[in-house]
């Protein structure tokens, strides 16, 4: 079972690395906005995997909190993006 958790963790970390590449190279702001959502979701997935491996239910609460904060961050970034474009918020 430890091999499963290692494989999933490595996959999720590679997912974050690819997301960092997209933030760096992203041709549009929309790419960068979607990547911030990816970071929140992947961070939540990493915490859920750790909660399963360590049998620690507190990490599930932290994962849910991070996910809510990631959603709020994306909403805020979209509002700033609209204001920069000149659209009415």
C-alpha cells in the first residue's frame, strides 16, 4: 500500500510542476487563473492522500479549507482581471 501512496504523491507533485511551467509560460492571463485553481485542487488532493496514509482526519479539514480559499482566490483574480480589461464588474 505504501507504493500506491508514493505513486499518487509523485503524480500530484508532477502535476504542480507542470502547473508552474504553465504559470511561467502561459500566454494569457486565463491560463494563469486556471493554474491557480489547479494548485488549490492539487494541494487538496495531496492533503487527502496524506490523510489516508497517516490515518489523520484533521488533514481532511485542512484540505477542505484550502479548497475554499482557492475558490475565493480565483473569484478575486477574475474580478481584478475584469477591471483591468475595462469590463464592469
